[in-house]
């Protein structure tokens, strides 16, 4: 209702930090229209305006290479490792602990592309090492109903083709996990605790368990207020009713 | 995936078509979710924006979802509710049953812009910006009373002991 001042209905907690809203709006909201377009798979293509996923640089601030690499390591079978003077570096943390030559590198600024390869730069922006794909089998290869999809969406939206090539094994692993999950779920990727009793029943944003008797809860319920049945999808685990899911 | 893995584009395109058909036939605009027993969970709300943004629906289903998203029981002057006021379990400040989440709204905004529904998209954008300015902060969520009044709400994870189960 325009013109009505907001009423504070109760005390506010952790995120209630007073800020300069106008300043906040400049930096954080709602990114730019171009960035939103870049993330929306279908925008622009319908009326011949071009494919924003391929045109221009849109995601420099909202979709960092480091995030995708971190996701990719968890999702894929192979990991690209940097080599410095021919010696493979164990991981990115080790890379920044290498010594004086590496000090001052930030994970954000120390990587660049040269001739199609990702290289580590020293503080003077001189290349000191090249990231070369090596075959390392990662023992962990799992997916989630939300993060796995997001990894693919964000990686595509970067339009960073060298990075996409670098993470191609992760991409195939992530997509393969989703395809298998679709098959296991009868056409849906189903979320659930599976083999870990403490896991989330709902692994998306709306991850709120909401017992029927909780009038202040905010989770998804049926029209009659009963709680939707949780997914216990695994064929390898005996279905055991939870005290909070038996209605 | 057709872009990320062009060598297998036909395979991924076939899978996309199958998934889109399944989602379009399952998720009507009045559905919030499918539970673990494949039982529909009724409720129109901001989930429609996610379905549209992801391109998960075919054209006919997408138009119906966009129409539903823009109805006043879901789209308020301060943004999109997580659940329609017509749902019997609606509450304007309830976490996923009526509150308005700014980040959630940007998904719906992007979706409607992509569909060239500029007027509805702009209602979302200006509504959220107006709410944020009135509240004086950028909250996790806020409430819009059925009267249309904007209400600040506590961060759900912190205040109510009954909400600690909301992760």
C-alpha cells in the first residue's frame, strides 16, 4: 500500500543492521538487468535480440571462477591442478602458501588467461605458472538437487569458454548425476536424507520442516495443514517412519 | 547442457524435452510441490517464478503460470508472496507460506522480463525496491498484510523458538 509506513511487528535480530539503503541499492540490488538476462536461459533468444549467454561480459562480479571451481571439485571426477616449475601443487590453499613468491596473491586476482591457458600471475601481473589439466581421481563425486543444477547454470552463464573447457569433466559428472537422479526418481530429481538420517528432507531453498502442530512455522503444508510426506527415495535404505513425518 | 556439452547436444535436448513435458503436465499453476508420495501439494506462490525463470515449462504452461503469478493474491504492491492469500494456511509473515523474500522476487522479475511481460515485471521490481526503502534495510524477508500494509518481520531463524527447525 503506497504511502503507508512499515510497522515493525516485533524485535529484529541478526541481519537487522542499519545501513544506508540508497548506498546498498547502488551496489547490490538487483545486480544489473544484463546480469539477470545472462542468467535467464531464454531471454533475448525469442525475438532475435541475440543470445545474452554468449554476448558480452556480464557475470564478472556475481559469478566467480573460484566458486565454480569449488563446486566443480565436489561434483567432478577430475581436478585441474596448477604446476609451478613442473611440480604439481596440491590445491589452491597450498598455492597461496607456497612462499614469498606466492604471497600477496589473492584468489581473485592471481589467475588470468593467456593463449587459452589459465595462468597464475605474480603481484606484478607476470605469469609465473600455468594451470594444466592433470588427471586426478576425486573420490567424492556426489550431487544435490539444487547445487548441481546451479553449477551447470552458472558455468554456462559465465560464457568463460576456457573455464568451461577446464571444468568439462565436472560438467559431465554433474549432468550425469542429474540424469541418473532423474531416472531413479521416475522423472524428477527427488531430495531426501537417503542414507544419512540427519540430512535435509527438502534440499532446496524452501528447506523448512514444518510440523503440523506448529502454527508459527513457515514450511510447505497441504491445504488441510498436514505435512507433505517426506521423500525417502533410496531403494537401499529401509523406509523408517520419522516421528515428525507420520501424519 | 547443449551449450556446455555440444558433442552430445541431441541427447541433452531429448532429456530437456522429456523433463519439460513432465513438469508442464505435473505442475499446474496452483501447485506448490509434489511430496514424497507423489501427492500434489496445492498452493500458488513465488515458485511460479522459479519455474518460469528456469525455462522448465512449455509455452502454454508458462503463459498460464505467468498469468497466475501476476494475480493480486500473489503479486502485491511490495512484491511476490511465497504463497497466495487464498491458501487456508497462509500467513503474511510465515516463512514460506506468505512472506515476501526480495531475492525470490528477482527470480520472478527476471522470468517475466524474459517473457516480455514488462508491466508485471516492473511491478515486482518497483515493489521490492519500495519495500526496502520503507523498511530502511534489506531484510531476508518481510510481510505484506492482506490489507496491503508493509510489515517488518524478525529473521525467522533467530527469533521464534518454534522456528529453529527452519534451517
